[in-house]
C-alpha cells in the first residue's frame, strides 16, 4: 500500500499519526497539524492516522 502524506501550510510534512493532533470533544474526529493546529482534511487524516513509522 502506498503511503499518504500531506504538506501543511506551515511547511510540515504530515506522514504519521504522531504528526497529527486530535481535537477533543468533537463527535466526529477532527485532526490538526501538531505544529500549527491547521485543520487537516478528514480523508487525508484518516489515511495518515493508520500509518506507522517502521
């Protein structure tokens, strides 16, 4: 399976779950960049969330 990645507006390359931050208190998961808290599109975040550095 090909790896997914997303380049945030701050320049960070999001590739793994560790690069994302989940917003608490929401019914549907809302994922944001861990560096600048910019929202990441849901479909991209779900793909990245399941990737592990190995």
